């Protein structure tokens, strides 16, 4: 079943607890956490103090997306925060295979992300074989509410083909500019996990579950 990952970057930060709890009734969702350091990307968000107790207010898996220059620091720092998936950027890591091996000892799932200008061919084979998730950025990382980059479809198709051909186990996640206008075509192309921020959180909290469901392909609902 397709996973939908609401990104709390677009939620009301004065009420994070009630915003996250408004998603309580959803099925098959991850809570997407955008960690930015104002270095790897221009923007700055939140870190450990905000994340460490989130697991107490939600049963949904926590999905941390690190847009940081030094992912090694966070790999250790977040290890007790009950994060389900830890995603780092290929562009920020000199030895991604070693990083994944270390990370797999600390987190149930380890993911790697590529920015729009990084081609799929730049992901080493050993990474493809070992990673649990590949996050394709379909906007320049740093901000919510940007326009989806259409050429992301080629990356999805390439990664889906590679996975089938080599029996790789990674799931394909996409992040940036996701809405009901592109969600279904993306899942058809091979995406397993859709991150959406502004689309889900633009309405009122009682409608969040409905917004989540509107991103799911029909086949999931049958
Ligand atoms: C952007 C973040 C995204 C962001 C997506 O750098 O990685 O997770 O929240 O926001 P929308 O869905 O509004 O494009
Ligand atoms: Zn993200």
C-alpha cells in the first residue's frame, strides 16, 4: 500500500501536538520531519529538542529527512528518539555505503536522498543494493510550497527499472510539490511513498485525514 508522509514543515508550529494528533486516525502514513541546518540548505527548521518526544504523541512511524551538511552528527544524536526512517543526502556524505551500514544498526530503516540536479547514475551500486529508501527531491530542498519538477518522473522510472532488474529492496519516496494533481501518476510510475506538506496542511485540521486519502491511488482503496 502506498505510504503518505505528511511533512510537518507546513503545520502550525504553535500547535505541533494537536497538528500531529489530527492525523491520528490515518492509516499507512509516516510523519515526515524536515531537519534543515541553514548550511546544506538556506533554511533552518528544528532539531533534537523538538523531535525527541514526538513518538509519545503519535503511533505513526517518524520519517526524518536530514538536509544537513553533517549527517554523521545526527545519526548518533537522534538514535534514542524512536525514528523509524533516517534519510540523509548523498551530496552531503563522502562514504554513503559506510553511513548506511552504521545507520542500519541504529534505525529500522535507512534512506538516501538526491537533489534535483543529482542524477540517479551518481548513486553508487552498493548504495542501491543496501538502502531501504531512495528519496527523490522534486523541488530544490529548503522550502515547502514549491512547484513540482516534471523531470523527476525520469528518475522514478530509472529507479523502478533498476530495482526490478537487480532485485533491490528500496522503496521510492518523492518529496516536493505533491498534490492530488500528480499523486496518482507518480504511484503509477513506481513511487511507494509520497511526502506532502502544504497540500495536506493548507486546510483545517479536521480535514487532514481526507487530504491524505485524496493522495492515495484508487487501487489502494479497492
Ligand atoms: C522541502 C522539504 C519537503 C517540504 C515539502 O525541502 O523536504 O518535505 O515539506 O513541501 P511541499 O509538499 O509543500 O512541497
Ligand atoms: Zn522533506
